[in-house]
């Protein structure tokens, strides 16, 4: 019998009536009426050339060939231009930001090393870091004192001589918290003083009010993870990138397993997405910010409920329900019956998941208004049923 690995993923908490995560997600995916607020995906794109670019690629029978193993040169150029980085950086196109995170953990960590992450946070990073390092220090951040984020002070309190990697998901999934210019400067000092790498996951940066790349101020110790899943609305295409100075990227090249390249149809769509971005970015931002205001107005009507970080700098937020008498699990089950897919907190927190419901709001406003109605009705119905 194969022994379970130390880094085995925890089982996902499933809604009532489903035996496996795959069964549940297949149900959600195949329901055309389902409102998708559970995976931070972006459903706000109109015709922007992305679909046309991918269809043209199929019609040309491009899928019969392998693409360049590190990404089409034009796509690599577009990503670097979008980030505002010059020729002193290098890049690999990957099959999604998740693959980039895996490669970074694999390349940077040695068996004696530890990684600092935060709780709540993106637990996949903890899983990857535990595979290649000694252990993960998941720092509790769900409180006002630290602003619901992994602060430089908390990092200093938790690092030791074997700390090699600090995870900065910025803005942070699931809370939407982000960093100030002063905090970024402090992270730079920590990295340089202790020779620690910063894993800067910028998946949600285009939703933020202000954002700065750690690569700009701390290039030698920053590896940046770039995603097409959220702002570009291409989650199902599984395409992303990892960016850093040549020394870092050359090292990552040595452990790449997907050496036959990333989906070329997705790459053609990605190029069209970046090229069209100036035409739609502000519209998407404005809708998401309007949508989170609608959610806030509903949450404010519920005694004991509050939004942990408001306004969110991401396209998601955490609704704290601990003092309402209704659990996030109960609310998630109630909502799924009303064709709304939201996520109770255990998906993004081991310690605080029982407190909050995570909802994303990069969806049409009419759907957010329906969520607000159902959230209030659910609170009343679930309280009454107890």
C-alpha cells in the first residue's frame, strides 16, 4: 500500500448531497443558471477579441503542433510590457499561476528550509511549500491589529535562519487586503538582510486601487507569479507566467516538467486579452467596485455580520458571520439551492474558516443584487429554522 504523503491535501468541505469535489464542481459547471461567486472568476467580458483569436487558432489547425516551450515571444513581450518591466527580467509562460507557484516552491526550497505564509490565505501555496521544504509557518492574520494581512512585523517575529521563502499574495485571497508603499519597502529590507525570497503572487493586482510590484524594488529576491485567470476572464484556459531576474528564471528552467509548451490556443487568447486590456479594464474595475458596495449594504443589515476588509482590493471579500447564529457552511448550502455558488471559509483558512463566507463579485450587477436578496432571506430563514 502506498503511504500517504506528508503534504497530502486536506479534503474539501462539500455541500450537502455531494460525495466528491469533482462531482460538485461538475454540477456547478454544467448548470447554465448558476451564479459563480465561489472561485473569484471574472464573468464581465464582452467581445474583446479573445474568443476570436482562439477560434482562429483552432481553424488554422494550430493544435496539431507544439508551441515554443517557454511561450510565444510576442506573449512574453506583452506580459512584460503589462508589468512595466524591462529586459533585465526574464519570463516563462506556464499552464496557469498554480504551476508557477509549484515551480517556485520546488526551485527555491531545500529540505531544511521553511516558508512563511498566512492564514487566511491561498492554501495551495502551503501545500507546495510543505513538499519541498521542512515546514510552513502559517501566521494568523485574521484581526484588525495587523490589518488582516501578513505584515513585515509578523514576518520578523516568525523568521529564523532557515526561512527561505515568504509568500505575499497581493491582494490577498480571500480578504482583498493589500500593501502600502512603506510595507513593501520593509519586505525589501527583510529579503535583502536575510537572503529570503519573496513569492509575489499578483493574480488580483488589476482589481486593486493601488499596486506596486516587489520586483521593481527588490528584483534580486523576488519571483513574481502572473495569472490570466481573473482580470482576463480566462480561468478555464489555464495560462500564466513566472517572472524574475535571469538568475532566478534560469534556475527554474532546470526543473520545468511541461517542456513541450503551454496550450497554444490559450496563448493566442492571452495575447488578444492583453492587447485589448486598455479598452475594458476600467469598465471591469468600476463594475466590481459597484458590486462590492451592494454586498456591503446587505451585510450591514445583518446583526453580527461584517466584512473583514472593506473596500476589498481584490474581486472577492470575506463576510464574517460568527456572531449571527448562522454558519458559513449553512449559508453556502442555502445559496447553492438558489443557484448561487459561494465558498465557506475552510477552503482558504485552517484556523478561521468557521467564521466567514467568501464571495467574489466580478459578475454582472444583476446577479450581485440577487445574491444580496438571497443572503438576507437566508439569514432570516436559517435563524428561524433553529
